[in-house]
C-alpha cells in the first residue's frame, strides 16, 4: 500500500513536471515567434521607406522607377515563423535594392537635396537601428528557449515533444554596422 502511494505520487510529480515543461517550451517558442514577428514588421517598415524613395523618382525617370520597383518586388517574405537565415537573405535583397536606388539618385542631385529625401533617409536610419535592437531581443529570446531545451531533464522531454533549438542571428560585418544612408 505504501509503495503504491509512493508510486502514484511519483507518477503525479512526473506528469506535473512534464506538463509544466511542455508549457514552458510553448511559451518560449511563442516569445521567439513574437520576436521574429517584430523583426518582420521592422523589415516591412524599412521596405516601405525605400518604396517611398522610389516613388519620389517618378518625377525624374519612369524607366528608372520601373526598374527599382521590379527589384523591391523580388524581396522575400519574412513572418513570425521565419528563421534568422531568411532574415539575412532579406537583408541582402534590401542591400541590392538600396544600391540600385543610390545609383539612380546619383544622377539627380535635386532629388538628394529635397527635404522629403533627407527625411526618408533619416527614417531608414532609424529603421536600421530598430532592427539591430530587435535582433538582439530575438537572440536573447532564443537563448532562453535553447537553454531550456538543452538542460537536463528538460532535454529528454524536448526530444519526446520534438522541440528543437533555434538559430541565432550571426554577427556579420553587414549586421554589426548601421548602414550609412546617403
């Protein structure tokens, strides 16, 4: 009888621990996805700023505006379930589009001196700073999830529940500096 009570208590403790750990995995994963959703929102705002700049070029050259619009339509779509590699790919696409815009802007000095151009460039700098901060928040959130997944005995339950670690944003030369907008 005593052995049965001990066994029931042991099973109860294991079940409670399993449920609590699973719920922690769910909560941490949601935090990671929320962080990625914030990054996706920041990326969209950055693209919107670039599209505003492209719209300004319509007064200068329809051909160049169409070429730039084609580039910006080719960007990838980052959402809350995306990973760090998809965001880095998006950053490369944005860099290409921005370089193309700079090439057009060099041909039109009056564009570069307009107040709207300068305000939009200032907004893009702010977007870049925000994205750097959001990447740090994402990495911190991923650290919490990965630490829980790798710790014992939660790692056993992570395998049972098929919960996997997430990748971090890598500190590359491109991501460690805020781009200088001309």
